[in-house]
C-alpha cells in the first residue's frame, strides 16, 4: 500500500515514515499543504495521513479541497488539535479518522489498515484463498496450516494480488505499492518477489499475463 504523509515537523515526520515503512507501507512525505495538493493530484495513493497545522495551506483547507473535487482517497487526520470542536470540524470536512498527538505508532498502523479494509469493502483483516490465509493486521500468512515466512515486500505483493483475484496488476502498479520517493527500485524487483512467492506457494499460484502483468485467478 502506498501512503502520502503530510507533516511539517521533521522529527515527527521521519519517525512516522520510518515506522510505517517497517510496517510494510510505501510512504511519500511532504511538508506543506500546497505540496500535499500537488502530490494527491497524481492519484497514486491508497491513503493520506494529514497534519492540520501546515505551512502554505492549512490541512483542513487541503482536506476540504480534496472532497470538493470528488477525491475519495481515505484521509486520516493526525494533529495536536485535541478539542472536541476541532475533531468535529475535521470529521465534518471529510476526514475518515482523527488521531491526536501524541500517539502510538502501532495504533496508527492499525487505524490505517482498518481504513484500507473499509475502502476495499472488507471488514475482516483476514483473507482466505484456498489453503492460504493472510492476516493483513499482523502480517502473518499460513499455507496448508503452516506458517509462511514472507519478507515485507513479498507480503505486500501477495496482499495486492489477493485483494482482487482475477484482476491484473502491471509491474508499474506493483512497484507503486512497494516503493516510496527516494527508494531505489531495481529493474527486476517485482519479478524477484513473484518468483519467490511461486517457490513458496506453487508455480501456478500467480499467473503471468504476458505483456500486461500478474494476477491470482478467481476461485471457482
């Protein structure tokens, strides 16, 4: 999953970015409201983590502008404004969730995953596909009743393909899910992760649609 973090405090921003990357998310980070609007216009993000007290344009203005344009990307507001009227104003402006600083990184990750499940139309964090069980909240997978050891990026590729069995994702789409700004993307990275998953799950588990991308077939 690719997230946009909008936070002007260097220490807080770096801590959040590092923590969310360790949690398996690809994270891009901008530090003011105008940069946030430009970044969201690219339409590549699954979710936005938005501070409110931003330079150049306040976070609530950014949020209201997104909703006026019909952009439905989930937005989690992360702010020190903890008064009830502030929380009400944020939610009424189109926020999907509201977290007050200081916060726990594990809780932030859990709230992000809950919003992403809601957007995908799933309430349960567990995805079952035949003998494979994947828990998006704990980043654990089991295959034929045995724990399946996956790296963070192997897990991200598998989760992306399992979200919509039968849908084809191109290499570029998968790379967008795996890498944030400033992270070097090796030319064959996706192929390497898919090859590793096939070794663990079976050669036919992930199909290659030549010239288009990869898919997991729909279950009969």
